[in-house]
């Protein structure tokens, strides 16, 4: 897949090199161009109304040849073997619209599903029927506007957004309906342009009907769900519509081979979108690195190692996906099943890369927590153990608080939490109850515990660039300990999401490998078995890492720097 052609600024020259002035002239863009092949149009113009189904390879004149597929079907529509610049530009809008807990993660999957199948609807038309003309550019501009209209989806799928969900729901339903009606119009235009060819009337007409019905269905939800809160029922209705329309269009292409995706650049479009999604992981990783560099005054080797592992993970993504594809071994049905499998694959990649970017920050925060734990008194029942008087103990606590302040640079700990009041309280306890008495130990232990809980919470708040949403999972009036536990629970979901996404990716790639290879060698069978085994193993590791021990002595704390590295090792073995 050569991306250089999309960025070339040189104009194409004529093949014979003659008439340089003419070759540099800009062609006028037609208002409406036909997707029908030139040789078919020539036969039609010479023979009038013609039955292409009964036509031999050559026309009656013997001079005009019609291209045919390997199965003998005439190639009526122009074949595009590479994505156009405007198609690539549309793909970039996909990533511009890209969880914190279980519910948010499920909502994220719903939003991704709706977005992916909306993109697929446009792509399935483009790869078969799109030609460069004003009409198609106008339709593409509408689809650009539709992608921009995804801003209305935020309040609907974001449970932490307090915006007016009902208003956003009605606006977004209209956006989705416009998208489908636009595609339906494009199919109707193609139907009219190819009305002379009986083989295409039914499949193209059915495709137009699918999108008309889909548009009506989306528009209906705008009025049917006109009152009440937006919940799962409304969201699920949308993405069921999206999935059904996508499967119907693929089914039509499988049954009527005349409009199949063979000899199109659909495989390349899927590769480009996969590359863009992986690229989004690179952007997220860079943001996370900037976040941890800006959050703390220095970073240790474990943090650097996690970043290196995240880089290697993205490289593994690319090699596992792109190295296994064999274009020459694709059958028509196998190709379309392979394309359909990209939905779960892209969801798995997205979960994995988004999880890895959060884990980079998580590991950085955990390194700060581990450092704080070495400064925190080990026994809260006797917090001043080893100190001879309260003055030394108070000085130690004061120095520790200032050391914490020096460790972080994005926010000031001394301005966030005023610990002088706590130190004064401890001194008052000494005057009231005496140093290290039972009452003094009990009350001082509570104060010290509160100080360090707030300090640990500050370790996450200092990485505010990527953890702002995580801090929203707990209410501000909750105690620091409760807020801290809520953040821990978020990363239980993140770690599980990361491992399940990584394992699912290997499992899906193994299935795609199967459909991509018609005649498999023993080596290829071995690769599929290894990927399947490692995929299941990674899922089990993720579930066990979270469920076996959720405390600070668990895997996600004690081995936080190995969370990404384990997946990299698994991907390397699976390749």
C-alpha cells in the first residue's frame, strides 16, 4: 500500500511526453459522471439496446471488447484499484470522532459501532460506483457534514455529560437520517445510469431501498422517542439499524456478484482505516508521554520502559495485520467476510490502544504512589513508632509533604492541600492526650491517613490532561479515600479492557487469516493455532489480574510496568 501517491504535488504527465502544455491543463469537472465502463458504453452506443448477459467477450462488430470477471460476468462498472484523495480525507473524519467504567465503556462501544457502520455505508458505495464529478463531491460534502454532526452524539453516549440529551438525540437522529438518504440518492442515480443492464437493476435498486428504509427508521426515532430520558433502548435501536443495513448491503453483494467488491479497492480502504486507528494510538501515546513528563519533576526507568513497550505494541499491531494479507488468495465471499470482521477487529484495536495510553499514565501515577508508601507510617495504630517526641514526628510529616510538593510540577501540592492545619491538630492532641497514648495514636493515625490519602489522590490529579474524566467518577464531597478507591476501580476496567482488546485482536486476526488463505500450509495452520492460544491466554490474564486481587498488593499495582510489556511479548510470539 503506497501512501506516497496521496501526497504527491506533481501533476501527472501524458504517457508519450508530448504536448507538455496540454498535459498540465486542468480538466473541467463534469456535473454528473457515469460509473459505467467505457467499453460497455461503446457497445451500447454502437448496438443500441443490448443484453450484456448474453453478449460474448467481443461485440457484434468484432472491434469492441468487454471486460469480464473470472466467473464470466461482464464488468459493467468502473473498477478503482486505489483510494482517491477525497476518500482518504473522509476516512480521517472517522478518527476525529473517537472509558472510564463499565457503563461508559459499553456506551463507547455503542458509539463506535454507530460510527463504524456509518463509515462503512459510504465506503461500500464509493469503492464500486463513485466517480469524480460535482454530484459525488456534493454528496461527499454532505457526508463530511454528517461526520461533523457527531458532536451531537457526545451528550447521548457520555453519561458524565449533563447536557440536554433529548435535544441532542433529536438532532443526531436527523443527522443519521440525512446520511442514509444521501447514500440512497447516490444509488438511485447509479440505478438510472445503468438502467440498460438488467443484471444491475435488482441489486442496485435493493441497495437504494435499504438506505431509504434505514433513513426513514432513523428519522422515525426522532419522533417516537420524543419524550423521556435517553437510555439503552434508544441507543440500541440506532446501532441495530446500522448493523442490519451494513449486513444487508454485504449480503446483496454476495448474492448478486455483478455488484460484488471484487476488483475494487475495498481491501485497501480497510487497510487505510486500520492504519488511521493505529495512528490514533500513536497520538494518544504522545499525549500520555507529554502528560507524565509535565506532571512530575522526574520520571524513573519503569515509566520509560512502559513508554517503550507502548511503542513496540503499535509496531506489533501493524506487522500482525499487514503482513498476513495475501491479495492473490482472496475469493469473493471470503473477501466480504474478511471485510466484515474488521468491525470487531477495529473495536479490539481501539480498546487496546486507548487502554495502553491510559496505562502509561496509570503506571506513572503508581510509581508516585509506591514512593509515597515508603514515606507513609506503616502502622496507623502507632503512627509515630520510632520517634521519641511529637516535634520530630511533625517535622518528618512536614518534610514529607514538601517532598511530595517537589515531586510534581503541573500542580502545587502546597496550594492544593493545606497540611499545616493537620500538623497543628497533631500538636494539640499531644497537649490533650499525651504523646503516643492510645487516644493520641488513634486520632493521630486518622489524621495521618487522611493526609496521605489526599496526597495519593493528588498523584492522579497532577496528571489532569488525561485523567480529568477519571476524576469525574467520584463526587467532590466524598472523602479522599472513597475518591481514591473510585479511581482504582476505573483502572480495574482499563486493565481488563486492555487485555481483552489485545486477546480479541489476536483471535480475530486468526479468523481473518483463515478466510484470507484458501490453501493453507502447515506453517500457516500453526500460526493460527498459536494466535488463538495466546489470544485466550491474554484475556484470562486480564480477567485474573483484576478479579484475583483488587488491593494495592495486586498485579496492577505491584507489576504496573509489566502490563503492556506482557502483551508485547504475547504479540511477538503470536507473529
